[in-house]
C-alpha cells in the first residue's frame, strides 16, 4: 500500500498525544495520531483519572448520604447502593469524553490511525491494525506519547480478577468484603477510599514508613490521620513478598505474604506500586532513540530525543506521571515544532482526590530543609473559614512556603475540601514569580474557601487576619 505523508505523526492518543494532535491541527500541520485502543483519550480518560473521579464522587455522595447529613439537621433512611448503576454512570462519562476527543480530531482535521505504531527506520512509522494489515506513514516530525503501564511487583502476579491493577479495580463486580491495597500512593489511596466508602474493609500496605511519598510530609501525615478516621487501616514499613489465590469458586481468597509478619488474606488485592514507561514494540533501535537509566525515553529540555525530528512527551519521559504534565508538554512540543518556541514549566501541581483532597505544587518543606534554603512558612486552617463551616468541611489546612529574603512563593501544600481547585491560584502565583504578599493583597471573594489561601499568605509574609 502507498505511503501516506504527514507533517507530524503522533504515537499515542492519551492526554499528551491527543492534545498535541489537536494543537497541531489548529496550527495547520497535516497530522496523524496512532492509537491501539478503540477509544481515544489514553489511560487517563479510559481507565484512569476520569473513571476514578466518577467513582470518587459517587462513593463520596453515598457516604455523605449515610453519615454526613445529620450534621445539617436532617437524616435520610434506606440509602441503598446500586453498584451496576454507579458503574454505568462512570462508563457513560468515559464514553462521552472519549467520543469528545474523536469529535475534536475531526474538527481539527487530525487523521486517526487505529493500531499499534512502530518505527521502521528514519522518517517512517508502520501501523499494524488488529486484523494484521499494515499501513506506512512518513513524517517530517514525530512525537512519541505512549504513556505508561503498571509497574510489576516481584512475587505478585496479577490475574486480573482477584489480584489486580488499577484498571480492574475500577470495575469490581461486587463490593469486596476485604480489600488489600499494596502501595499508599495516588492510585492506592483513591481506590482505597472508593471501596471503603462503598463498604469494603480496606488495609493499605506501604513499603515506606509514610504515605504519599513526594508530597510534603506534614500534610501527608495529616492525610493519613484523616483517612484512618474514615476507616482505612494502614500498615507502613511493610514489604510484600508475594500473593497467591487460594481456594476455588466462592471460597477463593488471596493470601498476601509479608516479610517478617503473618500473611494477610483478602477477597481482592489491588497492586498500585507505581507505573512504568511504555516503550514496548516501538522498534526504537531502528531510529536510534535511546532510553535513560530508568527505562524512559531520554530527552533534552526541549523534548528532543537522541534522534533528530523525533520528540517524546508525557509519562514515557522524565517528570511526574500526570495527565496535565503530558498535556502541557504536548502543546509546548507542537508549538516549538510549528513556531520555534514552546512554553515550558516546572510548576506542575499534584492532586490526590481523596476526601479531603491533597494538593501540592513546588517544593516541599522537607526538600527546602534538605537543600538548606531559608524559608518562611504560613498556614491557615479550614476550621477558621466561614464557607468551610457552612460546607461542614472544616478539616485541613493551606500551607505556603516562601523564600525568607524575597518572599517569593516556593511551594504550596493543601489538604482540605476542593484542595485540587484551590491549588490553581498557587500554581499561577508561582508561574508569575509572585510573592506571598501578592496573594495576600489580591482580593478574594467572601465567603469562599479561597480565603484560606489568602489567610495562609498573610500568615507567611505578616500575620493571618483571622487567627
Ligand atoms: P505512586 O508512585 O503514587 O505510589 C506507589 C506507592 O507504592 C509508593 O508509596 C511506594 O512507596 C509504594 N510501594 C512501592 N513498592 C511497594 C511494595 N513492594 N510494597 C508496598 N508498597 C510499595 O504510584 P501509583 O499510586 O501506582 O500511581 C501511578 C502514577 O499515576 C503516579 O505517578 C501518579 O502520578 C499517577 N496518578 C495520578 C492521579 C492523580 O493525579 N490524582 C491518580 C492516579 C494516578
């Protein structure tokens, strides 16, 4: 079959690849995007961020209806879970969004290729469709945006049913009576929250002596305390050495082996110990694209791989494995290809959508201490905010860190209701090189949760007004 020629070929249609494709279309590049899954949107839209948020919202409302309304002066009796309906709602949201990406591809004249993409020497990519037919695309530039997959845990083999990764944990057919979650990171805590609210007894096993590594430790400890109060059991400093299914049919259960302790049993086990870059079958050798020491595609500051005209973005390269980081890189990379300049940023927020949410941007207090940076710190608690009281959401705090001499904001760490939305202001402040005083002197509507950020800023550069 004849070759088809493009200005830009993008491999992968996750938040990195599909947004890059849309922007490329907008900028007039003749663009192809190759995706092996029928639905566009990648892990994030199909089996990650979006379905997990749908489950988090539904399970939070369910829990609120059962336990949270009395504080407002009324009670609801006979609240019943309809798990298939809850799952259907999640699936409908995914369908709407993945269809939305297909629509945006059409609108921006992005040509979609359905199949597995691999390099075939310089300037050529072969797409192999599910029925085995192959087509050849040529490109002036190519972006690799193939994302990531679950990291494996030695001794633990996933069977997709009892011992699972995050994809299957989004669709358990019933609420497991006992769920073990291995890994107290983003995925572990979000899915532990969902199933615990729906009725599972959840035990979280974490190798380190803390949860949420990488987040500010003071805020992470607070998160652990709050999640424990909701019924999650944590076993920290716990090394899992194996897991196996014992028994058959309805009597089947999983036994999890732990170094130096008795094994634990559960109905289902979720393994959430990180993710690994996806470079399988790309035939990178044929174009000379190199990997770094951690199996990621090696790039410079401008997304160039070791081969001219081939770029890489998102989970498959260095940096946090987050959808919005991939999206930002996709846009920057395409604009750089099309116009010679792309906007880069290191101010990438991270949000864990538990209740309350945990959000963070910039440097943690632990990092500043270790680097010997002199800093000021200001905190303000949700309990002292009028809107938080009205919402009955008084747990949590905003903590800001600023340079001791210049007052420039160095980091923001929030635990509390809607922390994932509140952090946006802090990200913007950091992007513009703002000081804590800049935030404090910006008018914030009253009453709103955003006033907690303002008060924390006052506490950082002077003194909080309401404490
Ligand atoms: P993670 O890196 O956030 O957490 C993995 C946890 O597993 C760590 O606490 C680690 O210490 C622990 N661990 C590793 N080996 C272990 C072992 N043998 N036994 C017990 N614990 C062990 O990875 P996670 O949660 O799998 O998430 C993967 C990626 O997906 C993350 O990079 C995250 O950024 C992204 N993600 C983002 C979300 C969001 O933005 N809200 C939601 C879900 C995932």
